[in-house]
C-alpha cells in the first residue's frame, strides 16, 4: 500500500498533538510505503527550514525532490509550483487546516482523509463560546469574536472540500473533534483506539506511595485550560494544600492577571515556571494529585501523563474527559464550570489512593498499529 501523508510537525511549537504526529510517522514508515510531505504551515516557517529538513531526513520517507524544493525554495508558492503528481492508494492529512487537504489533492487523486486531534471548526457557537469566553472580559470578547469568524470561514472551506469529493474520510483521537464540528454527520470516520500514548520513560519516575504535600496544575497556561478558575477553586478548598502551577503562559497579560488574582485571593498557589521533562515528571510524580479544570481537550495528555506517573487527577466532566477517562480509576470528575463541586471533590480526597498504570495507552507502537488499521480500512473501500 502506498500512502501520502501531509504532516504538520509544529517546529516552533511543542504540543502533544505535534509530538503525536512525529511518533506516528516514525512508525508508519516501518510497515507501509509512505511519502511524508510537510504542511504548508511548516513550509512558511523559513527560520525553521533547516530543522524541518533534518527532521524529514531522519524519517527517511520524504521524496528527494521535496527535500530539494525545501532547500531551494523561499516561499509557499514556489514550493507548491514544484510539486509532482503521483499515484497513491490513499492520503492522510495530519493537520486540521483545510489548505493541507488542498495540498494533498494537488499531489494525488486518491481518497483523502484527515487525522483530527482538534476540531477544524465548530458547528455550534455555544460550544465555542464555552471554550473561548474565558478569563479577562475584554480579551475574552475579542478572542471569542476572532475564533467565531475563523470557525465560520473554515466551515465553508471544509464543506466545499467534502462536496467536491476532495475530502473523503476522517480518523480521530476521540469523538470530540467530530461531534463539535459535525464532521461525524458529513464524513465516514473511525476513532483510533488507542488514540494516544505516554512515553515509556515516564514510568521510571512513577511514584505510587509516599507522596509529598502539594498538588500540581501543568499545561499550556491559558484561560481555555481553566487558568483563572484555579485560584477560585483553591479559595474554596476546605484543606490547606500547596499548588504548583507549571508551564508557559500563551499570553503574558494572562500571567500578570493570574499572579494578581492569586495575590488578591491570598491562596496557597505558586507559579514555578516552565519545567523540562525530567524535572516536570519528577514534580508531578511526587504530587498528591493534579488539578485540571480545562474546557478545551480532545484527549488530555495532562491526564494520561499524570496517571502514568501515579498521580490522581481532578478535572471537569468535559466530553473528552468523560469519553476517554470516565471509568478510569484515579480520575475524579466534577460537573463543568462548578468550581465548588471540584473544590469539594479535592477537599474530600483520601491521599492514599493508588492509581493503576494506564496500560492501554502505554505504547506508541500500539497507537501506530491501530491507526494503520484505520487507514487500511478506508483504503479497501
């Protein structure tokens, strides 16, 4: 089977989604003939061009002429004009940007699918409002308005691709991106199971007992991830627990407002900055629990990594958390937006709970095998 994969590797951003793309590409090429083409977003990042070429060379699955184009071309138009058509059995786009579906169609007439980790647009603006209208009111209004306009533009583009037959199926890490966008009603789809994995190296940091007297909140620090609910939750706790906030702020203005809020509420919360993997894993493994009042997930690697490290999680019952972790021991869910409900769960928590290793999600090889089965299923149609 010959597969075309158009992939966004992030390059200047480090997220769980981009990491997943890389881990899958490392493994797909061992089992099938796959040509890996970088996303147009990656091509635009000229300052990262050398890193992109090095990464593609390490995967050893990118056509030579593509590497030459990247070395010689300075922009997207030149790159696009140099693309060659080729016969493939199927194509998969690892990006939620419609332009990369069009990129795949320039190269092949084969069926094209998209691998989703986030929704490319929102069917219902109330769902988008629940996610984006968070934090400081002025910025929240602007963020919601911009997100709404972008969602409407993208919805038109994606539906046009489907109507023209340029997008034929979807593969997703959970049902959430499909439901939120209504693509579950517009395309054939499969949900990969397991859809994600934690790195096996995490297990050497795992600690089940003798936890230390603190909790952690680690993520991309932004309102959509519950940033400004953290101090409110801590204010309502009926026990004194130190909370370490770990990560990078997406917007420096949020940092100033967050630090001001924890000072004003006089809560036992400390921002300790961004931590690299080993230090982060050590800190999370020793914590009594992770608090994660996020509104914006399709899978939640924060939850998965916490469980792998032996640390229970307290979170909201969002679609993703219920779908993936609803029946998992060590995950405690309160109704979304109920700050007091989450605070009460934490206050009543017995710290001797032992969290089992989430074996189902312990291998990237298993994820790649499951995804390959999904791809093969669509290739046979």
